[in-house]
C-alpha cells in the first residue's frame, strides 16, 4: 500500500520529534545506531492514562520496567507519580535508583528466585505471587510479607488470545480459579491481613472492550473471594498490555472508553459490595514508552540479488521484535519523509541469522548508502530485549529532554563489555591493542 499523501490516509501519523538538521547534529555527537526517547511524549502518554482513571480512588500506574529498563526513563514517570512493576532483581534495583520505593513497587515475577523475593521485601515492595506453591517458598526462603497479592489466570474466559502471551490457559502465568481461593485462605491462616488481586491477560491489545472485560472478571472475582473469605482487597491490578498503533493504519487504544467502561463496572460491582475503596492499578509498559522511542541507524550497504536489500548499522541486538514476533515497525528515511514510496526493500541487520530483518518487502523511497533510517515505536521492548548473539553490541540510548537538550542515558556497549565476563588471558588484552 502506497501512501502518496500521508496526511489524508494515515490514521496515526508517524512523526519524529526533532527536525532533520537537529538530528544530523545529534548524530555527529552520538554516532548511530542509537535509540532516542522523547521525555515529553512519555509524560503525555502517562498523563492520558491518569486522565482515563482520574475517577478511580488513588489509581496507580506501576510502569513495567522491563519495557524500558533505564532509571532515567523510570524517573520521568516516577516524578509524575508512577510506581513500577518489576519482574527481576535488576528491575528492583532500577526502581530503587529511580526513587521508587515501598509499595510503589510491585514484584510480578514468575519462576522467582529467592534473592528477588528478599530484595523486594527489603524495599517494602508489594509481592504478587505467580503460583500457590510460592507461598511456602517465600516463607521458607525469606518471610511472608504484610501485604500480598496473586496473579489470576482466567483460563478459557478470554476467547481472543494473543500471539505473544498466548491463550491464558496455555500461558505459564498465574493461578487457576480454584487455586486462587485456596491461596488467599492459606495467607489468611498464616496471619496476612492486607491483600491485592492481579491479572495480566492481554498483550499489545488495542480493543477497549478487552480491558473492560478484564475488569469485569477481576471485580467479580474480588467480590466472590471477599464473600467467601472475608477479605477486603486494597487493590485490583489489571496488568499491562495496552497496545499501540505500530502501523500508521492502526489507532491507539481509546483510553477514555476504557476508563468509562471500567468506572461503570466499578460502580456496579465493587461499590455495592463494600469494595468502593479498592485502589485500581495498571502495569502499562508499551503504551507509556513505545511510541516515545525511535531506533536511528545508518545505511551501510545496498545489495541487489533475488531481492533488494538495505543493510543497516543496527541489527536484531538493538530491536528483536520484527524477528521474534514478525512485528511491524514503521520506517522512515531522514529527509525523504515526503518522497514517494516507489521501491521495495528488505531492511536488514548484520547478524548471521536470516531473521535479522527490520522489514520485509517494505515500500520505501529510493535509499542511498549513508541515508539515516528511523525505525519508529522502539521505546518499549526495544533496546530492552537486546542480546549479544554473534558478538554484536547493544546500542546507546539517548533522551530528548523537555527543554530540547539531548542526553546520552546509556552508552553503547564496547568490546570491553563483551569480554568483561571472560577470564581468557589474552582475549581482553587483544582488543585493547
Ligand atoms: C510485560 C508485563 C507488563 C507490561 O506489558 P506491556 O505490554 O508493556 O504493557 C505488565 N505486567 C506484567 C506482569 C508483565 O509481564
């Protein structure tokens, strides 16, 4: 599909926050490839989520740190009142570094090692258990906390499962319906008095109805558990999974509709059951930072064989999503944003791995070696997913501050970093010479 006139046909315009000459200056200072994030965009995304839930008693967003695990990014949202959702010890440390502490942090991990639980307890974080057996594990390896919650897996309740997490019944996460009643009972018997309830069903979901439906399942469950066990839940956490329009043909989640739909259910289900003080929480990652990040890269090579290839200085170690999920990321060419898209290219990285393509059969303007390629919507699950296969090094991360300053918030990896875990005597010396 050729979009000759983007303004008329695009539903979600794909823009880059800096003018061409400014980005070219940034590249002189910080060589490509790099991810660059926009503080203003992140704060706006978070503001829209807060707006949608401003009716809710002390609504809290726990930003899913795994989306963009950089304390500079976490700090932006923390200053505006966000907590964090962590699923590893590193993410707990990032939260702490960014100034998020206590019950602002929720540990929603799975297959959790003991040191993670201990660190979470040290921080006073809320522990959200993924399995009924973790109650004993936690007690044995650390201690039971003052407040606890469980992750509910509603199995076959959701009918439109998702590629990434899969149908809930097939997903490794959470407790079954039977187990979740049992789990709260065990915790009550062991003296725990404060409780929350959690689920995370969708991933990259843009239909408001999915989130409203999730709320219904959770509110009804909270009432059932309350009636059966006499628990007054302090919070219900609806998880993350808010999708974003990766393609210009897509629209963002209608957050206003989500907020209004959830509010209606809150009043219908929770309020009459004396649960009107329940704090609503979400753990959005993607929708906060995804559209606020871009991977900027330079064309190193062009190759014409059975297909036409454009080879970048970035690769899959900077952005896994296209290779891993066959995910679409919009691509623009700096300075050629309004040129006709009359060529077809595969846009590749340099891994010895045929999946290492940012786009396949993509209509783009004519590309020259040295062109700057902007890959859109890389702010969440982008740099974060990077890896070192093939000895490739992960890129730097930059941040455009609200005053327009561009800061490097993580340097690119060096060969020294790559060899730092090796003891082999000459390996590290060789790269320095
Ligand atoms: C990944 C994850 C999130 C965030 O998901 P997004 O799709 O980035 O919103 C939230 N909660 C848990 C438990 C997760 O694993």
